[in-house]
């Protein structure tokens, strides 16, 4: 699990390093450093998102509670609440899955192809990294709210 999370976090850092070191896109001076910083922010948010799930298990262990089975009943949030409706929407439109390693790699590939087609190496990838910051932040906030509302902390 640690290797998977590490690899997932290194993807945006590696992309940012590639953009920064191969600055053929004509990015203004200093922007390549910003891209590295944004890549690190995305990586940090990805690790935080993965850690939120592990924190629930750690909190249960610290409280002396046993392990819950991974069933729908254990994860259930009433669908009548606002959070339940938002969770159903996320299930219908699972954009949060774009942050998984395979899907993220495919997004990077598409951005690289777009940059290559338009002849500006690194530009679409830079835009993608900048767009991933609010997306990962939003996913983290939703994951945190769903974790707090879950019966897993109380059961």
C-alpha cells in the first residue's frame, strides 16, 4: 500500500520535473519553478486523500474499536442528507477516480499529446497540474466530510 501511494504521489512531481527541466514550451523564467511547486502541492493533496481513509482505521484502533467489514452498510450515509446526495452524485459522476494512478497517468498522456500537437511542449501539462490543485482540494474536502459523517467512526 505504501508503494502504491508513493508512486501515485510521485506522478505529478515527475511530470512537473519533466516540464521544468525540459522547458521548451517557452514558459516565462521562474514559471518552471512554480510548476515544480504545483506538482508538489498536487502530490501532497493526493497523499492526504489516501491518508484520510487510513486515519479512520487508526482512529478506530486508538478508540479500542474493532475492524469493521468493508460493506455498504458500514459506509452508508443517509441519502436524504445533503452529504448523502453529494455522495450519490460523486458515485454517478466519479471524477474523484481521476486521481488514481492509472487514470492520472492517462490524463498526463492526453495532456502531453495535446502539447505535442500544438507544438508547445509542457504547456498543456502545466495547465493540467494547475487544474488538479482545486480538484484534489475539493475531493479531499468531500472525502473528509464523508469520513466524519460515516458510521465507521461511531460503530
